[in-house]
């Protein structure tokens, strides 16, 4: 198992550049994203998930991240571990709008079918791979989509002042720095 100590070489982190180096080391050690939760020690994995979440949100917004089969189901526990509990709760609220959970999706294709189902009710049904989703009426699908978009806006409104490019970089990354340092034996 790759630990925080291994990745930091037992050094205390203090600035955002070191967070990017930490992230890059993880990507070098475990280039296959689907193996991260197996090869990284839990706290190192949670740090990766939070860094990945912030970076993805800054570049692409939520949707590509929420539909990443290797990472999505770990975002809430990672945010909780890093003491970003308000964000974890807002993400849970988004997840509760889904007609099926991440854990019920057997693979990336089925998760993307859920994305197609909930993000855009006009999306053609051929892009939905779950019989349970296909059994839901168009009217009910509209309601799921509206609820999803409402909760996603609440989540986005919560993180925008914290993670936006206008936020001070140190403030964006400080919870992750603190978490890594807390779990790093110096």
C-alpha cells in the first residue's frame, strides 16, 4: 500500500504547489485510476479524491466528476475525512436525487446511463443502459432531473466561493494540506 508518508517522504506540506506534486506522485505510482482505491492507503486515497474533485470542478464543473465510476462513490467519505462536511452533505443531497445509487451501477457504462437519464430528460433512451431507469416514465424522469439540477446548483453555490479561481489558492488547498499533514508521520 502506498501511504501518505511514502508520497510526502515524511515531509510536512505547506503550499498548493506541494499538493500538485503529491497528486502527480500518485498518478505516477498508480496510473490506472480504477486501481487507486486498492493500491493507495485509505487516507492517501481520500486526499487524492479531494484534490481530484477540486481540480475537476475548477476545470469541468460537477458532471464529469459525478459520473466517474472509479471516483464518484468515494467523494462523500473523502470530503468528510478532510473536514469538508458541508460539501459532503451537499453532495449526498445531489446523490439522493438519483433513482439508483452509485453502488447499484455495475460499471462505467451503467453510471453514464444514469448520467444521461438524470442530466437531460431529452436525452434519447438508447443512451440509458439500465432496465430500471428505462421503466421510469418521462414525467417522473423530468422530476428527477429538476431535483438533480436544483441540488447541484446548491452544491455549486456552496463550493464556488471556496474553490473558484478567485479564491486565494492557499484557502482552497488548506483543508487538504492539513489532512495530509495530520496523517503524515514526521
